[in-house]
C-alpha cells in the first residue's frame, strides 16, 4: 500500500506539470464536445487525432487521448437528457429517465446527477486501477507466447458473449475482423495475402481507416436517415442545477452500485461502458421503489445516476488490461495501443518498469481529468444547449471533412480516403442489420497478435499443439473461454443476457 502511494505521488508530480494539465484540459473539453455531438464518438475522434500526437511527449499524448475517452462518456449524457438522443452509445440508457426529468423541468438535477455520478465513479475506478495494476503486472511476467494466445482467445470469446444483440452476429463480426487483420504481407513468409492485386493493400488495412469508417461515417449516415423532428430539444437553461436532499439520498447508493458494476465489467474484454450502463440500470429496476419515488421510465433520478456512474467507472478500469497485459478490452483501448506504438512504447507489464512516469502519470491525470469535467461542464450547460439547436445538416459536413483530413494525414494517401468511405457504407449496412461493430475492431487488432504468438509458441514447442494445454495458465485460460461459451448457451443465462440489453 505504501509503495502504491509513493507511485501515485510520482504520478501526480508528472500530471501536475503545466504542459500535462493543459493537455488534460484539451482532452476533457474535446471529449465532452464529441460526446455532445451525435454521430461523432471517441473512436473516430481519437483516430483522427493520432497523427497530431506524433509531435507530443508520450505522457502528454496519452493524457489527452484518455481525457477524450472519459470526457465523451460525460458529454453523451448531456445530449441524452436534453435532446432525447444519446451522443454516445453508453448513454442509450440515460435517455430513458434523463429526458423525462428534463421534460418535467428537472434537467438541472438530471445533469448534476450524471456529473456527480461520473465524478465519483471515475475516482473509484481510478483507485481500482491504481490498486490492481502492480499485482496484475507481476502476473503478466509469467506469460509466454502460449499464454498470450490463450488470453486473446478468451478476450475474443468475451467480446462475443458480452456484445449487445445476437451472439451469432457478434461471432460473425469477430471472424470478419480476424480476416481483415490478415490482409497484407505475412511477416514470416513474405507472402501477400488477400490483397487482390491492389498495391496499397500489401501493407495491410489501416486501423484508423476501419475505425473511422464503421464508427464515424456510418453513424453520420445513420443520423442523417432520422427525421429532424425526432430530436426533442429542451432549450431552456436549467434554473436549479443541484439535486434536492431527497434526490441525493436516493442516488448515492445507486452511484455506488453503478461504480462497482462498471469497475468489474470495464476490465472484461467486450464489456465496456455500454454493457456496464445496461447492467446498472437493470439492477436499479430490480431494486424496490421507495415511498413517493417516481417509477422508472418516467424520470427516476436513480435511472440517470447509476448508468452514468457505471459507464465512467468502466472507462477507467478498461485501462487495466491495456497497461498491465497489453491487451485492449475495447475499441478505444485498441486505438490507445496504436498511440503507444507511435511513440515506440510496447503496451504490457514492462511499461511500469521502463516508463513509470508515463504509467503513473496517466493514472494520476484521470483524477485531475474527472475533477476538471465536473468543474467545467456544469457552467457550460448553456453553451451545449445552444450547440444542440444547430441543425445537424450544418454540422455533418465539417465532421466528414475532419475525418477525411485525419485519415489522409495518417499515411498521406488518397486511397485511404476512398477506403474509409467504403467502410462507412459497410458500417451503415451493419447498423441497418443491427450488428455491433466493436467485436470487428477487436478481432482486427487482436488477430495479428494472436497469429504471431501462436506461431512463436509452436516454434518453441517444435510444432506440438499440446503446448497450449500443457502450460497451466494457457490451459486455464482456454478452459475459461470454453466454459464462457457453454454457459451463455444455457437457456436461463441466454435469456438473462438478452434481458440485460432491453430498453423500456
């Protein structure tokens, strides 16, 4: 415990530098802005800003990108409450009770509940990250190629099982991601795979291209397909921002429950903010209503505080597998792998030893960032309301332009702009078919890593596949993946999983 506090003291020393405070502020502001704007989430925004981080110090770059991530979770709730439209996928649940509170003239307490819940959960999630980082990093040193391969198999199975919607669709998206990851030249044999004679594909598909296409462009097209009159905007500036004493009494235990759920589910591959918010809301609905409390779906403050706490806690703890094992649990963390690679930093247990300033500086910056969010955003509510009244047909051209510029500057290649347009159409098709694109992105980033570790393990074992079962940790991870698949196929658990994603 003493060692952890010493590390955190060093981290706060790094995070409190003038430069890093500035980048944390920029990240939080940008994150809130993209969370407020429907159709532009943290994945395409971080992808767009990756080229900018070339010229930054590694710590400053990661602090800014992390600020964008958890800032977007906060901003999404503002749109959900005021416009009845989630700016972020994790804010889908906040719409249910948050907008009803706004229509009753209680937009202020709803926004405050979301802000306070996010701050408390963010602090608790960061504490969990700081507490578990060192022990998990020590465990990671026991991992060899076979263990890493098995861990990635478990991660992909978790992404399928915990993805919203159909299991079959999630499985298909994961396999498609693995296939897309194989495009390009095989580093071991030098053979070009799945390039179909296109020279630009010999180096493989760009991660930024796929991320921006299936998340950014596809979401823009989907939003343009919705009638403008479906956006019920509450334009009046809230008068009473603070919740009443009764509100505080009801939402405090809900925030704590949501924080615990989010902290646990954020660590799991494929769990993330969306599942955490659904799970927290489902738990609150199963909790008995108190005397005089508004029913869920009609403006219950617990229905805002719990899911917002859950999605923010999960956004903090999702850094645990990235920083300690080098495995991204969700699409945003996969982009963070790209950001670390740009700066020649290999994600994994070695980061803590080789670059402790980066590791602990990033953790400390999350506390500072969460404090910035709650101080900044409550006074800025009036600005966000005015921004939301701008017609979407005026906003989307600038979003498309910035995405195109971001894709081009990654490789200075016009071919990438055509490819992001193609993946935008593919992503829109996924949207119409109700297929969650996150498993595709995880399959794409983990596929080459799985192949490399499997080949390395077989090379060391002279081609003996039993090495995956002879090594205890590897066998345990594969067994856990198999049990997870078998459990989710049981009728009772399957129904529970489906009910967790039901909106009322």
